[in-house]
């Protein structure tokens, strides 16, 4: 009997749905351990739920029944909005043509009680907005989270693929972003008091003006849990690939961030930016950034300067080490002008990609990596 009972509980927790009404009923009644499996097909956006709380060993899971043929949530201001949730997973869903944000997950306005232990996996979000500050995925007040193997394409012209406000202890892993190099947009933005967030093994393909915005400009009332003198702190971007964009990474009112082991290919204006947008008294100048072990390949007739430094920042606190720089059009002009001296940089050594013209920026194993070994 003791062996049979857990099996019965698992079966009872699985719910199969195939239409909008059944989906909404299943979400309204979901408990810890419930898995809602959504059949392939088209579903109406505007799904809202609050207080979906699973347990560490029994999360609430909302997923496509067939990952190869995921359900499509189309239209409405948003596709899915979840508030005050914990131990919850969204998997294998498609969201398209939302007019505001594609997916929202937030803390319900309780700045001291973040939603937590949330997993977003295998999501495809596209064609959000298009005008204005509209995000593919909006996360506000979220802790202990993971966004993995998601693809976001074409979000609002002034928005982000993934916008984080007051998020902490999370990571974005193995995701892809495509948009176009238009002014105002970025792929990943981490601001509003966010801290300890990592972006790993992602691909940014013409992913907005600033592909990754480490920090930003947030109204004081929206910081979570409260303003502490920085837009973001202790961030990491590593092992990612950047193609195009005006700048690959911007440090904006950030207090400590590391950008390492990335490939940056043909940025349109700058490799990196150091900026200060939030001028609230008591906030630190953008500081303590580390740029190390990256491969930056550029054209001198495209990239204006390697690092754009704005006013009100502390560029002298940044460190550059072990990066390899290569100018495709004039290799003898590969050495960049940086705000501080670089330690162990490599300049003018040609990298050999598998097929750069086709977008394959993996290094050919027959040739050595031009970056110095750590």
C-alpha cells in the first residue's frame, strides 16, 4: 500500500487539456505536484493566475504535451501572467503577437516577498509589441530562478527580450535572441536592484542596440526590495556569442560585473559601454567591471571605439585582461584604446572560425585559440 499511494498521487496530479476553458480550470485548481499538459494547437492569450505554490519536491508544471509540437498562445496584451508563485515551471510553449509583454512573472507588488524557484524552459516568444517598451519575458521580483533553452525573437522596439527588475540568484542559460540592431532595444536587461544573476552560453544575433544591459535606469518605487545604491550587482556574462548590435555589453550603473570567455563578432559601434543613467543621489558610479578572456573581432570602419565611456562613471575601477582583439579589415590596427591598461591582451592574431559568413562562430579546432590560456 505504501508503494501504491505515491503512484496514485502522481497520476492524480497530471491533467491533460486541449482547449482554453479546460486550461483555465486546470490552472485555477492546480496544487503542488500538478502537471498540466497542454495539447498542440492554438490558445488564447491573457492567462492570469496568482498564488500557484508548489513544493521543492512537487512543483507545479505547465507544459506542452508534445515538445516537438508545442501549443501556441496567440494575441492579447499578454500570453501568460503569473503572480506570487513558487516552485513553478513553464515548459515547451510558444507565445506570439502579444501587444504588451509575452510572459510576466512577478511578486504581486510585495517587494519583500519575491516569487521564487521558477523554471522557464524551452519557450519560444516572438513578435511582441512591436512599438514601445514591450518585453518578451518580464520578470519582476523573482529569486532562485532559471531560464533555459528559450528563444526570443522580435520584441518591442524600446523593450527587452528578457527584462529583470529586482531579481536575484538566477541564471539564463543556453538561450537565443534575434531582433535587429535597432535603437532602444536590448536582449537581456538586469536592473532595479537585481543581484547575483548569470547569463551563460547564450547566442545574441543582432539582438537590439545593447545585446546585454547590465543595469539600467529604474524608477525608485520599482526597486526590489528597495534601492541600495546600485541598479545591479554581482553579475556574470560568460561563454556567450554576440553577432552585431551597436554594443555587445553595456555596464550601466552596475556595482560589479564580469564579462568573460565570450565571442563578440562585428559590433556596429562599440564593443562595450560604461554608462550611468540613474543619477539618484547615493547611487554608485558604474564601477568594478571585469572584461577578461573574450575574443573581439571587428571592422575598423564599423566599430567607433572598443569601449564607450559615459559621464558620471568610474572607468578606472574596471579591469581588462587576456582579451584577444582582431580587426578584420586592418589587422595591424587591432590594438584597442581602453580606459585602463590591459593585462596580457593579444592583438592582431587571426581567429579561425568554422564558417563566420554562415554565422558559425565556433573556433576551428585545427587552429589554436588566439586568447591566452588562463
